[in-house]
C-alpha cells in the first residue's frame, strides 16, 4: 500500500514485513476503508445534508434518543462511519506527534509540529455490522410508562433525577437472542413479589442481567441480585423461581445453556468477592479465534465482536512477531512475548506458534484460570500465566527477562484506565524490549499519557531512564460499528 511505500526507506526490514502483512489485510478486506474522494464532502457535512439527518431532540421518540446515545452513528452509512473513525484516530495520533515534536527530538519528529511521521493504515472494517455484540448488560429501572420493573438501557442521569429505562429491541448492534433474554427477564421480575433495586439505599432486589453468546450459538445469562435483609433460605426460593421461569416456564424459549446468579450489595464485584452461582447448565461458553478455542467464564473479558476480534488479534500477532522471509520461504522469529493484561490468554496463545515462550500477567484470578485452561485446551505448552497486579508483578519479573534469548517483545492490552505508571516505567527501562504493541480502546484518554511516557526523552525525576520508544505504525480496527469507538493498535520500536 502507499503508506508502506512512504516509510519503506526509514524502517527496518522487520517493519516492512509488518506493513506487508497488514497491507494484505487491508487489500483483501470485505469492505474497503480507503479515504473518500477528495471532492466528496466530509461525513459530518454529509450527515447534515442527508435526508435522514437527526431531527431536533424534542421531536425524537424514546427509541431514537436511545439509539443516538448507544449507537450515535446509526444514521450514517458504514463507509461514512469508517471515514469518521479514521479521521478521529489520525487527530488523536497527531496530538502525540505534536507532543513529541515539542519534546525536542528532531531525530524522530516531523518537521511540522503535530504532523504524523509514521503511517496510519486505513481502518480495518468489522466483518459483521449488525447484531455483532456477544455480551450485553441490561439495566432495570422505571420505564417510559413509569413501571419500575422495566429492563433496557438508561437515558438521563441520577444527578438530574430524570432516568428513564428504554427497551433496546431496535438497537442495530444488539443480537436478537439478547433482546429475547432481556424481555423474558422483564416478564419474570414483573411477576415476582420482590421489588427491583433501583437505588441500593432504598431497598429492592432485582438488578441488571448480562447476556453472553458464544461462537457456537450457546447463550449464558447472569442475573445480579441485592439480598438486602433476606435470609439464604428466602433467597433460595426466588432463585428456584428464576430457574423454573427460564427452564420450564415462558423463559424457556431463550434456550439458555447457562444461568448464573450473583448476590451482591455492591455495584460491581468480582467472582472472588461474591461467587457467581451456576443455577443451570454449563459453567462456560467457548469462542474461537485464529483457529484456537477459548473458554469464557461468566465474568471473563472477551472482545464483544467475535468476528472483528479475528481481525484485531491477527493484526496484533503480525505486529508483535511478523513473518520474515529467508531464501524465498517464510520463517518465524523466536524469542519471548510478554503479554501484560493478558485476560484469558487470547493474544499470547494465538502468537505462541511464533515465539519460544509466552509470559502473561493478569489481575483477575478467574481469567488466569481460563488462560491456563485455554493453553491446555489448545495443546500450547510454551505459555505461562501469572496472577496479580501488573505494577507489582512486572518490576520483579524484568530482572529475569534481561537475558531472554531471541529477544523480548511486549504487548499490552489494558482497560480504558491505561497502564499504571510503574508498568510503563518497567517496560521503558527494560532494554531487551525492542518492540512493544499497545492495544487501546480509548487512545485519547489515559493511554495517551502512557504513549508520551514511553516516547519522551529520558526523565530521571520520573525514573524513566531507558531509551525512548518511537511510534512506527498505527492500525485502527473497527470493533464497534454504529458507534464512534474503535480499537487502535499502535506499534512502538527503538
């Protein structure tokens, strides 16, 4: 592609392989994400000129208001959505380039402050655009008609006191199975003698429901419940009613493969804090990525768009350890892959055939158990997964990795809060790491702080003494059609 050609004179041979692999992904994508013709108005203006432009807020139905909140780009064609996201990612990365230009690094920075000095490939589209979510969480609150036992999505805020719960049956990103489970749960709680828990301090019991679906078509539901002052025996009666509703009663139409129940007096808590109770069916779902199978627990993280996850993880794999060509044949690089925030081990396991060793670090113990199981499930023997906070585990681990044979590559896939500053410091100060791949769902947030600390000039006050990284390639991947969000995969080298 042209972006690869532009930078071919200034990147290493390994980088060229990365660009070549990812260029093929773009070329053979089912939906081209190439920029629009120069004479074409930007998508923001096309939206305003479109006959389907959004009407005034006071003229919108509740369903339209919810669609605008959950899937703000639903009125745009998919090509226009991709163009918007592409430009947004380029603006974000220009901020990084501008920061580095101001950091007095002429050997890296573009002559024009804020101008990108590394290629941003065209956004990789999602193979599936509608009904793609494999996980949805539905809230319980007062509906438009005032019924407090309404299952759907919030509009309004608690601070303003104007929360309304609206059904999500019309949302483009929601699969039919999820809508069905939400409706059946609403039917159940409306028949229940217990009140919903709208605010913890005002009482009530029934809370939200999470629905997960796997690649094999299996469905899991997790019902969250506030016990308040009920005894265990009293709670058991309502759990039995819930099981009966979804296995023998009207809810059996959902054909649930798993039904979980979590009692908690907190908004969110882990399995360790309050165990997920399996009331019916199988304890796990399974997904498949790049030919590997993965077990997914009730609270485990997995990308919400399974089809686009294949694109994302294939991109990450090719940037972490690209194929190299010797004597006309493709050979794999070896070495150690350090997978920080590894979750259920998807990245490390899919890359494991290309490296000698994978070391994953993950905070959630259940996810580590899943990762260990997933490695065994796929007969992968070169992966090790360590439970604990990355900022605690990583600094001590680095001394052991200094002598890693074959080189050391790092990949990080943190939550929106980004990496802890001690994690960034440990990665920055490990000279054996020559290549680092950062996967971010919100690069304009805390991740930007991480980017700057990885690339800034050495700063003894911040204990950033290692040689700086430089961003050398960015690849946006659309995981969330009809929304302004996407995943950004950013390659750093030094």
